[in-house]
């Protein structure tokens, strides 16, 4: 277990954390996804992927849990190894970072991202990437404040 602040610890997730992790997945769509996205389907798929990662750990995937000194879980970060499209270089990728209501306003998201950056450095990666919906302004502000910059922007046109 890594001590990040005096009252917040970051540790690797266990299968016993599944209920907590899955309880936070609906927070991913609180910003209201674009009309062409099916929010229910998004939640189902994210939940399935997270459950699979917990059930079958891999060196290329890890989930970390933030918890306070009393053991109250405050959020999690889901990391995986990716490959850059252009140079095929391996890098770290944040699949999800979600803060529980109990952790809101306490810097938990930033601590989790710092942990993700350390994970990527420890694996020898030069980059840590993430994807965020354009409409999720609050998350985008946090990422930019932490030094993340835009790379490739994806545009979508609904044609049916």
C-alpha cells in the first residue's frame, strides 16, 4: 500500500472491491453523453470490462483504489497499456478514473492520476494518455490543470 497523503492511501484493487468499483460506474455518464451514445449500454460495457479486469489480473492492466485512514474507499483509477497509432510505442492509458461522492473535493482524482503516472513511469513508458468526452467539461479542466494536453480530436456525425 502506498501512502499518498496523511489520510489517503492508494492500493491495488482486489476482487473484493468489485461492488464498490461497479457502484461508481454510473458516475461516468453524469455529464450526459452525446445523443448518439446509449448511456445504459455504456454503463453495462464499462462494468463488464472492469469485472473482467478484476477477475483476471494482467501485468498490462491495473486498478488502484484510494481509501482514507478508516478504510473508506474514495475512488479508483483503471489503467492499461496502449500502443500509439503512429509509432506503435507502448504507453500507459487511463481507461477510467472515478471519485466517489465521499471523496469529492478532496483531491482524490489528482492523487489517483499521480498514481497512474507513477505506474506508467515504473513500466518505462514516456506517456500516459486518456480519453474524455468533449461535453465533460469538469473532467477536462482537471486534466488540463494536471498538465494533460489535447492530441487527436475525434469528430462524429450521426448519419442514420
